């Protein structure tokens, strides 16, 4: 995800950002297996030094990949 796209998603409510990301994911990965076994989870990372928050919303099954 580009920094610009991440910044744009941060301005949206979490539900809207999630729907947008899921739609993009489903355009690339639309299958019966995805419907059954993949989904999303939400986590929040905050730097303990500068307190910058990074709210990634990765797809399940896609952790650790870009």
C-alpha cells in the first residue's frame, strides 16, 4: 500500500475503509475459496516514541505480504 493511499484511508471511518479495501482485494482474488476462508481483521499500531498511529486492515491469509 502506498503512503498516499494509506493516508487517504486514515481519513475515512473504519467501516468505509474496510469496505473499500475488501472490494479491491476481491477484484484481484474473487473465488469460492476466498469466500469461505478469507476475511479481514483490524489492528492498530502506535509508535511508543512519536505516537504515530498506523491502522492497517490486511486481508486474512495475506499477512506479511505487500
